[in-house]
C-alpha cells in the first residue's frame, strides 16, 4: 500500500534522542531553546516559543493576544477542527467565511465583509501547505486594527515572494508526525512581538519564570528536550523534504492536469504540498475505495465543514457563519457556505510525501487515470 503519509526519521534523529536520554535533561531545556532559535531564524522572525502541539500553539497565541469572551475571530470552516475549537475554548466566537474554490483558502473579500465592531482577529489557515493571500489579509488587519493569527500548522517554510508564512502575523505550527517536519507531537508560535512571546512562555509553564514564583495562571504545554532534539534534525532536513514534495507534486500535476482539477499555486507563492489534493466531481468516496483496493492510500481533508460537525450542531449559538454576500447570520439559522460544502464533498488527497519512489508516483498516476477512464 502506498501510504498517504510517511514520516522520514533516521539514524540522525535516533542519535539526537539518545544524546538527550544520556544527559538526563528530558524536559524543556537547552535543546528546546536551540530549536526555538533555529525555527525563528528559518521563519525570519525574532521570537519562537515551542509548545506541546499545534493546538496548544493556537490556543496560547489567542490567550496571549487577550482574545476572549465577546470577541469574534474570522476563520475558515474548511480546516482541521482544532482551528475553531481553540477559538471556542478561549471563550471567543468563531465566524466562518467561505473559501476560494481554487486554493481552498479563506477568501479575503469575504473576510472583510464579515468584520463587525466585535471582530478582534483573523485566523487564516494555509491549507495543504499553500499560503493564503497574506498581503491582502495583512492589509485588512492593519486597516481594521485586527490581530492576524496564521494557522501555519500545515505550511512549514511555505512562502510568498520569499517571505515565510508565520512571519506575516503571529504564526502557529504543528509537528504532528504527518506534517512536513515532525517532533512526534509538538508545536511552535512565531512572532516579531517580544511581549507576545513572553506571555506564551509564561502560559506554557504555569505562569512561572522564576522557579515556584507564579506571576500568572498557566498550563503545562511545554515541549520536551526529546522532541526538540528530533525537531533540530528535522529542521535541517526540511528544505530537502519540501523540495521533494514539490517535485512529486509537479510530476502528479503534469500527468493529471488535463483530466482533473489539480492544486493551484499562484506565481510568487511557494506551496509546500503538505497535501496534494484533487477534486473529484462525483463519487469521490468510491474513488477513494477503488484506489485503496489498487494499493493507493488517500485522505479526505476535510469531509465535514466545521460548523456541520455534530458537536458544532449542538452549540449553534456559540459561532456564526457569514454568508458569501457578507450578510452575517446566526448559527441557529442553518446558514451555508457553498464553496466549503462543495469542497468537502469533492476533495481527495493523493500521496505526495518525500518517501515516495518514482514507481509509487507512476502507480498513483496510472490508477487515477484509470478511474478517469483513460
Ligand atoms: C490546520 C491545522 N490546525 C491545527 C492543527 C493542530 O495541530 P496538532 O495536531 O499538533 O495539535 C492541525 C494539525 O493536525 C492542522 O492541520
């Protein structure tokens, strides 16, 4: 079976982990600090704060920006559920707007139309590793004095005109094993605002800067030295991993673009292909089953818009969906985002990870073309 994801870990990671084990310094320490320095450098920002997951990164970033009850955060419903869960968890209101049907990313025109006096932040998601239109979103955030919080959990080292995502606003990354680089579990926040970084450092560690002196409330959302040691090695490999993902994507697109909607990457944008996602206009789930039978693993990212998730159906008064016309409606009115709902029915991700062989790529192309009747 050609798997949809395959973390690439080798002897370098093993040696790094063994070094930490031998040192006895397993929890947050030197390796974490070094990982933060190197990750900040890669993103071109002054600060990075490592945490226990991408979800923790998003949650603590919202808290650090003092977003909470009474505030609205504009985001996408076409994402992993963590994007919206953290907004609810800080007591704020997610406001979902529709996506661009070509890139599947949040549509800046609809973002602007959804702004109300309660809006505090915009949370774009660089879905599948493809950057959102950050120049327009940054401009909207500047004009309306909003926090720009990038969910870059799928977009390590993606760029627009050589500016790395996570540096347009406050950036949040995940190091879950399927991601372009991993630490097992883990996350990081990137920012150019020292005060935000400082608040997150406190929040991740029970409000403690000096041992047993607690100046704020907080959590244990620390990264361990074991994770950071893996992360330091993976960060060294990230450029090569991304090159390989891009090369694999180019091969798939070359062979599939005549028969299917293949991923779009705008000029000047560096899409790092966390996922390679096609559109199957009809019978998507049958396609997935057939490909599975033929040895090709696939994924659906994501089959249910967040506002249609069973849990969100139960808490309809706690979020809003902003219709494409810009008319904000309450969740209770069962609103819909047409592009989001269509994408949820049609998207199918094919393997694109750097562990694929040339034979694997040829097999994927052959099996997809067969399904297209070629
Ligand atoms: C877009 C997006 N946001 C947030 C997350 C949460 O990251 P984690 O799984 O590390 O908590 C993920 C990862 O799955 C993600 O893909």
